[in-house]
């Protein structure tokens, strides 16, 4: 929901570019959710720079540009969630963490897949 993507409506995008990225990210999220065929819990979405810094996010995090989500599949099937992300053309970055999956839209011509903590 919009509430999940904006941390309970407390992190509202304040520029046209952020709104455009939010809409594009929402489309990608919908495609992933449909392919995963399960409810997905959003654990992190848009983070303004000051909040990103406070939570220890990377300075160049896609979360600060409304281009990334961290997700947990409610049914616990991380493999299927990852496969669903890989099948979505809008996603340019996939992060594999034991507790969640990170997806980012970025327009890159080649997808990057990385593991956290390695």
C-alpha cells in the first residue's frame, strides 16, 4: 500500500522525480507480487537522506531516490520471491539477505545480484 511505501505516510516524496520513481517502483512491485503469488511485506521503502543515514544505509542507496524496496514473502518462500524479481524487467538490482530480499529499479542494462555480508 502507499502507507507501506511511505512508512505510514510519514515519508512523502517531495519532488516530481521522486513521485515518478515511486510510480515506476510500484509497477515493478506489482509485477513481482503477481509472479510470487503470495503476500509480500515491505520492510523498507523510501528513506529520506537523513533517515537513511540514521539507519546505516549506504550514502548512495536507491531507497533515498524511491527506487528500492526490501521485502519478505509472507509464505516464507524466498526462492520464489527471488525468481519473481529476476523475471521482472524493471528491476536492475537484487540483494539477497537471509532475512529479506532487496529490489531496486535503476534502468541498468545488466542486472546486478549481490549477497549481503559477503
